[in-house]
C-alpha cells in the first residue's frame, strides 16, 4: 500500500519543490492549451515565489514529491485554488482529489467563505474531481482571454 502524505510546504526545500512542480504544471498546461499563461502574471509569480500564495500544499508518494496546489487570497474573504498538478509518477492514487480536500479543509480553517478555481473544459479528470466535491459553475472572476475556461466555486461557510 503506497504511503501518501500531504503537508503544508513551509521549509525552503519544500517551497522550492512546490515551485518546481508548479513550473512543470505551467509547461504542461501551456502545451495542452497551446496558449501562454503570461496573462496571469506568471513571471512575477515565480520571481517572488511564493508571495502570491497564502498556503502551499505538497503531496508525497512514498516520500517522493509528486503533486502540489496552493490557495491564493482573493477579496471579500474568498480564495482561489491554484496550480493543482500531479506529476505522471504520482497519478492513479487519487492524490489530486486528496489535495483538493485538504485545500478545502485549510481554507475553512483560515476562515474563507468561498473558494474559486478555473480549469479547462477538456481536462476531464480535473473537472470530475471538482464536480465530485460539489464545486459549481460560476461566472468569470478575472480577465481571461481563453474561451474554453470553466470557472467554478464552492461555498465554504454560510454566514
């Protein structure tokens, strides 16, 4: 039985590992979309990493880092799930789903009221994870030139 750990990345080594996984994600998603993510200010994001994120989560499979995601703070006590990515070596163990579950838990503990995310309609596996965790389609919450973007949100607490 594989050993899966999900931790908050706090040490310089873990933060650098998350950065590396996010850069691998950027390469993957830009190739998949055939579109640069520069409109998301990725150059600034990675030059000041991890300053734009409230929380970094790192998943390890048998002590090997294989996946990551982050929470980015948005206005009105809301957040955005960012950069969910599982390397090929970690796929098939439901690590992506477990990362999202942990991100939701952490967002609730921080006190966020709502979590947003964006994904591409063609990323069927990611969409099924989000739908299975009760994310619902929502309006665009930022300027994005890509037509196939799917925007979703999840109410974290009812006030």
